[in-house]
C-alpha cells in the first residue's frame, strides 16, 4: 500500500516543474524567435506551456485515479489518459493544418519538459547523501 502522505521534498519538486518548464521554454523561445521569426518563438513558448499544463493535469488526475479502487482506477485511468492523448494529438493536427511550417517549433517547445526533468534528476542525485555502488 502506498504511503498516504507524500514526501514534502517530492511535492516541492512536483510543484516547481511546471514553472520551470514555462521558464525554460520562454528562455529558449527568445533566440528561436530571433532566428526563425516571432511566430516560431510563440509556438515554441506555446508548446512549453501546453507541456506544463499537461504535466499539471497528469499529476492531479493521477492522484485522483490512485485514490479509487483497483478496477475503477483502471477504467478511469485508461479513459483520462486516452482523452489526454486525443487532446494533444488534436492540438498537433490543428497546427499541422493551420501552420505546418511551425510544427517543429511547437514540438520542440512541447519537449522542453525533458531537459527540465533531467535537470531535476541531476539536482536530486547531487543532494543524495549516500551513494551505493
């Protein structure tokens, strides 16, 4: 049975990640906008913002789903994550239809969550007091 009280350090990190994703995307959107045009920079920032919103939605829905019984959690989880997948694909298809040349900027911004996760992992590993070899 999982511990009902989450670790305060983990909660702090999970609250910080969406803000870091938006800040990282905004930081990178400036040079993208200067090199590839303002619209590409805006799409990069929009992709990062969508990734941050998706992370928040994932965190809140996962907490609710895991609080349910096993069978109901499975059905709810499949439904919620299927809906999330459809909404993200829908956003990509809208961009493909309206701005096909800016899709790469949006996808790169959407992927800005990956360097943020890697940075948080490096910081967490650096804070560990014991190293097991």
